[in-house]
C-alpha cells in the first residue's frame, strides 16, 4: 500500500494553472547510503535565475515511504537570496526523497534523490518520559556583527511522532516541535514547519546576506513557545 502512496506522490503534479514543473535548479545533498535513518543530513541549494521580483516562496521535503510522507517545509515571507538550507531528517527505509520548490509567482521545481538506509529511522520502544518531552534549550548561531553568512538554529526535543516501527501507536500522543518562525526587525522572514519526518532536536540553517536584528520563535504541538 505504501508503495502505491509513493507512486501517487511522485506522479502528482503540484503545478498551478498548468505551469510545468522544472527539473533543473534545485541542488540537493543527501548521502547515497546512510547507516542510521534517524539522523540523515540534508542540504538544499537553489541556483536557477529568477525573474525580477520573483523569489522562492516554499520548499517542501517528502519521504513517500515514511509512515507520514511530509518531512519539513520552508516558507519564505520575503526574498531570501541565496537559498542555502540545511537540516536533518528521518527515513524509515531506503527510498527516493522528493524536494519541491515554488516561487511567489507560481513557477515550480522538483528533484528526487535516492537514499539507501541501513538502519531504519522509525522510533522503537516506549514513549520518552514526560519530563524529556518538553521543548527546551534553544540555540542560535549568527555571524558576527550581523554580516552575511550561515545562521543556525536548534531546539532540543525528542520529536515524538506517535509511530512505532512504522505503525501508528494510538496509545502515544504525538509531541513534537511544530514551527520555527524567524523575523528580521519585527518583519516576518521565514517559517519552518516540522513534520513527523524531522529528526530529533530539530536543526535548520540558512544563508542570509543580512543577519542583523533576527528573532526566533519555536512552538510545539501543545502550544508551548520559546523565543531567542
């Protein structure tokens, strides 16, 4: 059944208004072989020339053979150039990871990368203790004096997704970080949505040409918020 889901995801055309999906422009770094599917490093870059006033609006990552295909979604509320992203994801088994991007005027890009997984990233065993299921210790690294460079953000959380060995365990309530919102000088810049396929202690990095006056806000599924 899950292989049929994967096929449907790969065949689905996310284009709006008949726009073709472009297969060039997205540059993705994923290991061809990974020992532990629970912590898979992912880097995404975008090098395609855009029209005047055009910028990337969303980048979405899906793993069709995971129990839930959605992994992570980046939404940009203003232009971010260049696009250089990094994060860590979970893969339940060997599969083709799908990355899609869409610009603010509707143009779309897609690429797929095959990853072979030696050890499944599916959660096993009982749920973590309640005291460890609280989002805590936000960490941010910003270039000195707000200069251009890589901005890194992480918060500690086990990212309990409610699955065990790839099957929903209804006795376990999902408990994970839901979003990271980033603003510059009180103006919304980007929102990251974390799904079941995001690795524990969710981490993201961006390249920003201006890293001054940044604020970071994390929110979990229970409504707790942390700010940095």
